[in-house]
C-alpha cells in the first residue's frame, strides 16, 4: 500500500513544481520607516498608486493614507463633489485610467465604469424620488435629461464617454453607438401614434445625435396639429410641443393645405447650445397626417467634464449655460448626414414598414374635444396669436406683442420665465423634476 501512494502523489507534486513563482517585490526588503519616509514626499494620489504594487505596501499604507470612496447622494446633490477627498480620488482615478483601456472615469459617481458592461448603464425607466434612491448619480442625471427630452431615450453619458474613449484608441465603437440609438412606436391616448428614432455617430472627433419624432394624427381632424404631442428641443428653446407651434411662429398647415405644404422655416438652431431642429408636415391621405420633428445635437468629444456641449444635455443641473455659441446654421445636420443640410429629406429616415405601421395604428378619429382641458383651462390653441417669428433660423420675438413672460430662445433675459402656453400634466411633471 505504501508503494502505491507515491505513484498518485507524483503528478500533483510535479504540477506544483511547474507553477511559476512571482518575483518578490523589492519593497518587501525595505524597512517600514523608509516606506513611510518615501510616501511622505508624495501626493496622496501617488501614494495610493504606490500601495497597489504589493499587498505588503497596501497593508502598510492603507491606515496612514486613507481615501474616502463613498459619498452621500440625494437628488439635490447631483454634481461631482469638490471636497479635498473627492478631488484626490478623481486625480487617483485619472492615474489609473491611463493604464486601463476598458475603463472610463464617471465624473458624477467619481468611480471607474467598465466598458464591456456598458449595457448596465442604459436608462430605460424614469427617475422617481421614492423608488430610485439606489441609483448612481450618472444614471439619475441621464434619466432626468431624458425626462425633459434634452436627450433621446436610452442616451446615457456613461456610454457616451465609453464610445469616445474607444474611438480615440482606434477601437470599434459599433456596439456602443448602437446602445445610444433607439427606435420605438407608441400609441398615445390623446389620439395619435408616435414613431421615435435616434441614432448616434462620431464625426470630426465629436459625438453627434440625430433624433426624429413622427406624429401620425387622424385625417378627420380639420386642424390636425392641435393635439398636445410633445417633442424635445433644448433647455433654451421652449418649443417642445404642438401647442407651441403657432405661438413660436411656425407655419402649421390645415388638413386641406397638406398636399401643398412647403417648409418655410428650414432649420431652426439655438444660439446657446449646439442643437438644430426642423419641423415638417406630410399628408398620408385618408390614413392620416404626420408631423416630423428632426433634431441634431453635438454632444462633444467626451474629454472635459465642463464641456458645455455635454453639460447642457444633462438633467437636474443648475449650471449657468446661457452663453452664446457660434456655429454655422445647418452645420451639425450636414456633419451628421454627410451632405448639405439643404439636401436633407425629412421623410427619408422612415421606412415603408414604419409608414404602414403608423397608418395602421393611427385612430380614425381623435378623442372628442372638451370645452376645458384637464387643468381647467380653455382650449384655445387654434386662436393663439404668434409672438415670435423665424428669421434665418432664429426665433425672434415680434415687437408688437409685448409678451415678456414667454420665450422661444430670443435672449437669455426673456428666457428665464416659465412658458405661458398650455402644457399637459406630463410636461408640468417633467419641469418639476
């Protein structure tokens, strides 16, 4: 029996002998006092990097140089902390990130996020103060930005930063850009069908997003575009629903004018952020009438947390973002489409299958109008007098109106008050968020 036992032990022993032995760290031979002396001449973030060299160094330094990694989070604390510990941690993370090609630094969480797990950062539901307290800071700000439609559905700043870092490293960004894209058809109880598509592309070292919403309304409506359908623009241009069109001087055709409709405004662009939009109308005969709202946004390079191109798309912030920006009208559209903005065809993005589904799901008649809306105000969209006009792509207040409490982006002083135009409960809820 004793002669058999060594026979079974030899493979295990042979396996143990072939295991490579890691070289012993030279720091293990240094006295602890000398390690402390070296560390005393280094900034804290460098000491943290030094502690990663071996378990011995980490054990020796962790009690002397402790970095706080946790921070309290409430809905009122959405901005990155600027205390000494948080700044040190951020500097430390930047030192680490240089050698971690698959990680990005989240400026809101002040942590590293792993690119192969990018899908975990998709925001697919609305933030709620009662049910979303465990969310990360970046997830919360992205959800708030989507809620007020500063960004399209599914757009998240974390995946944006991941895509731009991968692009700068020459890696494939197809999957990440696909995560930032979106397509969905919804039926609205107000009596219309909505197709929402968005796509992200990298052009000229910057991430551009095209977002289009198509609203199909019943052909039986004489004034089809009086329903409270909502779309996004930006935080400076309060042109965000059908109820705003006439007030902001957008030509709105009646049902019998649809076949002869010609876009008179062209591309409308903001003077305070990199956003362009175009509003078009099209008749589908007895199947319905459609409004196309196409928006192009330049989100930036993803290098600087203070880049206004990105910050202006985030929800829940209170930064001053009303400084003039200069860019040629139609340049964002042209960069995204790869051709002149004059050559853009608003209905070229919708497929034949999309059109068939929109027409099939569009109700024959809209819900009957009532004398008052759900807030108790009279419905008077058809009688709204324009307070603005579109001049060379800018929304300019008409001098004869004397309206100072409502703005569509003419200047920052007038832009501060709330909009006077009727809003649905959903819009009010979004504004409160």
